[in-house]
């Protein structure tokens, strides 16, 4: 039995990860300041004697004894990370330094949940891990993008200087149950708008592309990367099935049976025009690839939001 720390463990991805780690027989510590997460995501885990919750901000130091660390803590949607951009970059930088300090002292393996945003608006498609990116370091998104790029730098510096056991994954768009309805991400936005009969807001022409990975697949990839003890990464984790935003909206309208119309708004600054992972490395090094197609994952996500909206006061 391992003692595993999950920062951001009450968030969308973190709560699924905590659940899977408990199912595998681990002791799990969920560390979260609940700024963009929800206790509802982990309520069903609180009675488990192997699960512990600590309300704490990773910006502040903490001392814990653990065997593994999954470092997920950081607001991940523009609507949240742009509310307090200085706090966002401090979460990525100071939070990573604090977690790397624990890993160094405990000789624990630590995994960083980095992001496909490190590639910016890519000029190489699909994006392999060797691509250095096309990033605006001073734009409104840079608090998140550059924060994660700096976190990756810190992880590799600790690995080179202190021999810290690291793993870095770059996560592409992930969706599924427990997404927040107001987080501004395209999947949750479209589903909530469709279910409530609002017009679906399309930014730009709708021809920009994304790939969408179901959360169960992503969690499996995180655990496989953690357990691939010889691998440092970075390794892309995402579903290489590529869809235009227009196609996604039409799928959601069809699944929900909604009469919503699509309306168009200007594309936000620095919003990437295409995003698709090259997962050759994950397939080769981890034996991982996604198994849940959008046509199966989206209906499950729609059902989650349907129940969530039905039960809201």
C-alpha cells in the first residue's frame, strides 16, 4: 500500500484520480484549497478510512510523508485562471517548488500535470513532445501557459540537480462527469447551453480544432506514467481524434435533442486554431492509448449535467 498525495484532488480530474487510486488499494491524501473544485466531487470518498482531505493552498509550504505525488493543483480554465492571474502563476511556480521539496526530502516520485497549452498556437500539427511551441509570453493566457512551462523547467532542474524522481505529462482537452458547469470550457459550455435551451456560443468561425479525451482514459494514463518509473517525460496524454468546434456543437445538440441555435462571437486573443496530440510516445513507452470515443463519452457527460441541473435549486 502506497501513501499517495494528490494536489487538486477535489477537482474534476483529481477526484477521479483519487477514486481510482483508492480502488487500487492506496492510502490517498487529497490536498485542495477548494478555489475551483467542489467537496461534492469527493463526498462519496469521505467514509473510506484510506482517504484523507487537507484544505491547503499549495502556494504555502507543507510537510507530509508520502511515497508518490500527483501535482494537479491549478485553475485550468481561462474563466478561472484569468480572475487572478498572479495567483495562477504563483500556484504553478511556488506550488511546484513546494511539492518538489516534499518529493526531494521523501525521495518520492512526483508527477506534474502539465498542459497542451505549453505548445501555444502550434505551427506543427499534430504536436509531438519535441515541439517547443509558439507561445505569447505576455498575453492574457500566459499566466497559465507560462506558469506550466516554468513548472516543467523546475521539475527538470530538480531532476538534474537533486536527482528528484519526476514524471511530466502534457494533458490535452479532457471532459467527463464532474466538470464545473460554469468553467468556460467548450464541452461544459455547449452542454449546459443546450440543456437549458440557450443559444450555443461559438467563438470564431468554429473551424478551429480540438481533441477530446474522456476522463477515465486520462486517469489511466496518469497512473501508467507514475508507475513507469524509468520515464521522466514529457509525455502527451490526449485523444488524437480531432474535431472542429462546429462538429462538437452539432454532436451535443443531437445528443441533447436541443433546439438551441449557434451564435458566433469573436475569437479570444491567443486562442489556438488547432490542437491535436501526437501520442506515439505514450503508446510506445506506457502502452497507453484512449479507448473511449467521443460518441460514448459525450452522452455520459450530458447525463451527468442533466442530473446536475435537475437537482440545482
